[in-house]
């Protein structure tokens, strides 16, 4: 063992010890915490202090869209830090103004104002506050299969079990079932049936809650943490029509799906359905500095023309963070990152993952867009019983042992690499996943009967 290697291992041990002793880690039982110390990264790869490299199929938390240490991003941050690093929201600064302009230019006509936050949870918090003040109503409808953040309002909007530990929570939040054909709540057999019946259910929910009391419906355009659920044809259009019928605002949560992740600037671009408010974060600057925000329709923004908006943040539009957004959006345009993400999804990831499903009986469904995919893992294709937690942990371990870092959520393997991943890297990653599934699932691999469903 060389002196450098000994030093690297010593650094790794010190970081682990300090983390266990002093860092309180989110969503974790603290006694079990032992995260991998990361030493560096480049493009779609990161490495630990021993020099072991991992191809990142998680984008950390689905936010490193531009990959690690993009030279244009690091240079822009260095230049911005040399100018001015922080300016209060009551002042104006060039980076904030330019970031708002660049973001607004990507949205449909009539969405021209941006309120900046520190991240996605605060974005959804402020979106519902704006909706309530604009409409004078207090109820907000959100889907059960959703995650909108962990602050008080955002976790109340969240429909999945992570909200349970924060209940009782803020009043006025009502949950409903969104479309998910593979595990349909509506006894549907086609995407058209699932869309129609899910919309009927939503209409009945609005009626039961009193449309005159409903300020907004909030949706993840493509559901993220709960399965990469791509809405069936007609669903988003139907939700928009219900909102228009009853004077309800449509809030689309694009925190995870926005800024290239689905192969479009925003996921709603695939369906041409304009919202009234857009929550964003993550991909807007690839997480290089904490940043999020709300894009506001002109009608909602006008509500606060002559009366103060009752909300704010010390770091709203932080000068360094917004400078990183300006750089990120410029780089994405110049390098064709959004188009590249679409091409990787259509040309490599989609076909390769479907091929994986044809070889592994435990893959029940493949679904996704761009670089935003999920494999639904099942113990039995006929019953669609989810694959157990221990087996999913084993899949994760088998991948990391082979140099691939996947994102395992429940009984799903989410395939969400940086948008800059090459076609070759994407194919190599799927090949590693193929091998890992073969090792873990043993006799369940090989030829299939009927093939997995794919959308």
C-alpha cells in the first residue's frame, strides 16, 4: 500500500467518523448511518477516496443534470464569487435579474415573473400561498403518489408515507388518486380508460370538497420519487379543463422533471398544457448552489401589484445561486443538453431498458422519458407483487460493487443519470445493471413469457 493510498483511506475514515458523530442525516435512523464519502466527480462519474469510480445513475438526488464539475459551471461560479456573493432581496442585482429573464423565456406566454427560493420544498410552499391569496380559497388538492418536499406545507401536500411522521399538518390539503395504469385504482385496462376514470375521480373529489373552496390542484407533471409515472394521454389536458371550469389554479411541480430531465425544458412541454404556477429547483442549476423558485402567471402576479406578497426569504434570489442558474441555462442551450437527453432516452436508455425487461422476469414494467426512467420490480408478473426490500437492497449492492450507483426507491430501480451522459456510458450502465440483476435474481433471469409492459 502506497503512502498516498494510506492517506486516502485515512481521509475516508476521518470523514465517516465525523459524519457519524456530528451530522444528523435526513430520512435515516442515525445509528445506521454510514454514507460513502465522495472525493470528486466529473461528467456522469464520481469517485471515493480510494479512487473507486462509479457511473452515476442517480444524479445524486436527480439534480446533477449537467454532471459533476462542468468546467463552464465552475468557472462561472468562481467569476461570480469574485464579483459579489450575496445581496438581500430588497436590492437588485444583475445575476438575479438575468436568471429570472432566462427562466421566463423558457415558459409559455403569460408566465413572466419568478420568485426565487432556496429549493423545491420552499417553492411548493410559496406556490400554495400564492394560490390561496389569489383565489381567496383555502383547499389544495394533491395526489397520493407524490412527493413535494419536507417543510410543513410541502410535506402536507406529499401523498406518500413520508408525510406520516409530520402529521397532523396544515389544514386544507385533500389527497386524490392520480393515474397509474400498472397498479390502477380504477380497474382500467388501457391508458385511455385510466385517464378518463382518474379524471372522473378527480371531478368527484372537487365536487365533494366544494369547488368554491379549492384554491389549487398541485401535480408532479411526471411523478418522480413515487415511480416515474408518465401521465396517460388526455390526463393533464383534463386536469387543466377542470381547473378552468371551476376557477382553480393548476400548480405543476417540475422540481425533479424540469430543465432537461425528460428531454424537454419542462415536462409539461410534452403535452402543451400551461400551468398557472410552476415550482422548480434541482436542474435549474444542477444543484451547484441551492436554488429553487416559483414561476408565476401574469394573472396571479397581478394580485400583488398593489398589496404586499406575505412571504419572503433572506436568500431569495441569492446572487451566487442565480449566477449559477444563468450559467447553467446558457450551457444547456449552447451544448444542446436538452436535445441530448431526449436522444439518449429514445436511442439508448429506452430500448436498452426494454431489452433488460425481456431478459429478467422480475421487471414488471419499464416507463420513462429522456433520462428519467424506472424499472418496476416484481416477485411475480402475474400478481404484480412488489419485489421485497431485502432483494432491492441486494440489487443496489450488486450494482455498486460493479461500479454503478443506482437509485433504488421502494420496489423500483430509477434510472436517472445526468443529462450529459453519453450513449456509450448509458449502454454500459444498463449492462452493469443487467449483470447485477442476474447475480441477485439467479433463476429468475433469462427468457421471459410475454415481456414487460412499457410506456
